[in-house]
C-alpha cells in the first residue's frame, strides 16, 4: 500500500459535485482516469487528502446512487 505522500497531487484538477451548487461545503475528487481517486474537503483544499482505489470509489458511488443520495 502506498502512502498519500507518494502521490504527486500538485497539478491535480479537482471537481466539485454538481449537488454542491457552487458552495464550499462538499467533497471534491480529482479528475482524470487513474488507478486511484484522490478526495479532499472543499473547505480545506490545502489540508489532507484521501486516496481510494478506483474500484472502491466506484463501488461507494454506486451504493450512494442505489440509496437515492
């Protein structure tokens, strides 16, 4: 397993959920096809980031969709 510090996120393009309506109280994910999905809190963009395997993130999103979230 790699630590977050091993991923170069300096040039990452972050995307907010369309549900955020432009606010700063949401989750942002990194754009682009990779094996991992970096995630951060929009209120603290320079704070810690989480990195999930792409398969785990997809399963999480699909579960939310099935719940109607």
